[in-house]
C-alpha cells in the first residue's frame, strides 16, 4: 500500500452505516464494526491523526420521534445526540481491543463516561497519538453531524474531511434510475453547487467551501478504500476541492463502478429530523 498523504483527518461515519449493508433491523453489524475498526487501527499505526465523528441514526431517527408523538423537535435532536455517544463508546471499546488508544469527547457534558469537547485538548490528544471520537454533534439542536464533522475539522486544523457512505462517490444522476450516470473523481465546490449535487447538508458544505477544506466521499463498506483514500488514490471516491486546486472541469471516473448500482445518493443531513427526499436511510 502507498504512503498516506493526509496527516490529520476527520472521518464522518453515519450511524446507519453501523447497521451494515444487509440487515437494517439490527442496531449494529458486528462484522462491519470490527472490520472498520481494524482499518482505522491500520491507518492510525501509519501516523494519521484521526478524529472520528459518528451519527446516531441506527439508534434514534426522526421517525422514532414521530412515532412517539414528540412534538418538541429540539428535544428529539438531543435524544439523537445522546445516541451518538452510545455509538462513540461502542467504537472506543472495539478500537481499544485492537490496541488503539482512544479518547471520546462529547459536545454535551457526560463526564462519567467521556471527556467534554475542548478544542485545544482534542488537538493535544491527536498530537500525543490518541485517536479521538467526537460525539454529540455540535451540542446544539438543528445542526447535523455532517456540520459537526466539518466544524470540528476546521477547529482542529484537519487536512481533509472524509465522508464514509455506502456509495462510492458523487454521481451525475442516480444510476438506479439512470444507468448511464457517471461518477465524478473530482469536483470543485462551485461545480457541485452548479450541478445541484447534494453532497452533504448545505451548512456543512458551505463551511467546507468558505474555509477551503477539501472533502472526499467514498464507500466505507469497501474493504481497503479508507487507506486508499488516505494514500491519495484518485480512483477511489470523489474529491471536492476549492477552485484553485482543481486541475480541470469536473472529472468523471474512467468507468462506472459496481455496474451502476451504487450511485448518487444525495447525502442525508445526519440530523434525523432534517430528512431529505433524495436521501437513503444508510446515510443517516
């Protein structure tokens, strides 16, 4: 495998991804969780300073609040934030079994089980060789965990944000409806806006653009793709970069992967109440 080209990274993983690809009736897919944590341990041993932001959609979603007839939307948001803490603790436990030193930091203070999020402390942990899992989103209702991932990346000075989904990048159209859809290898933020490609929620996307923070969308379920992304492999995922870093107009992938069966899934804003008609459950 090639040498990694990014040294400080924020990885966003949706809560729904923790259910795995096959069984949406379970909260966790143990096989996927252990495989993911082994890959995280591998990149950590390569010297990557890795901060992980995890969603909570496998444990609590907007439809759960509606089923409970909870009309206080902010209350439901806080319930979702607490779900991300449970996921963070699960990942911490498995990563520690893989020999990785991990610190969980929460934007909501729960000091019996994890540290409060403090920017300088998070940076200190990364510099000392800990992997950091950032829970509770931004700590505020009405903001998604996509936004939390970008915000934390800016705060800690990350080189890039990685968005791990069940699809292998950003497509020109949904290949399930349009078999000729093309996966882009690289886009600028301006091109993504112009083509109306819903990469992540608008607040998060705008934060990336305004702070010139590159974003890579890739398939978290494909073994080895995380390392290949970090090694700069251009054949994996879609890179969204500032205008000055773009080599050319939106570059399509040389060939469509997976026979067109994985494609444009307009990324779901991870807050379960802010559902998008173009999103899939696995992106929450």
